[in-house]
C-alpha cells in the first residue's frame, strides 16, 4: 500500500496468507483471503476496511460474480463503497485480484 496524503492505495492483492503463500480454494475462499490481505495492508497505515471508499475487482470468470459478491457483502455490509468488477482472463494463478482505495486522514 501507498499513502498519498489522506488516501491509501492498495494494489494487486490476491488470495495470500500472512506469510505471502497463495491460498487455493473456491471463489468464496479466495475472496476472503484477498480481503484479509487488503485488511493487513491497511493495518500498516492504521486503517481498516471501514476506511475503504473504492474497490476494483478482477475476476477470472465473470460467472463467479454472485458467489464472490455474497462474500464481499459480508465485509462491506452497508454497501457504502464504490466498486467496479471486471472479468480479467489475465489474472494469473488465482480466480480473483483486488485493488482498494481507503480514506484515512493523517492525524
């Protein structure tokens, strides 16, 4: 992640554990691992998922939208963020990748 003033930009997160090992599983499990990866990056900037304002999601297969969307809604239950989801066949060795932008004023 990179901080630019009050914004934190998190790019290229895939389903990895805290030791950077790729995590296999279905799209729901991969979505959870990816969001937890974003959570860890944000924590280094004293931010959390509640500070996220925009997420871009790259799915290897758009037919998995409904399945990933249910998990995504668990992490962002109020739906108060901006999100774009695109199919990206070039996602390598995973079914999902995410970028996030968080807003956390510097104190």
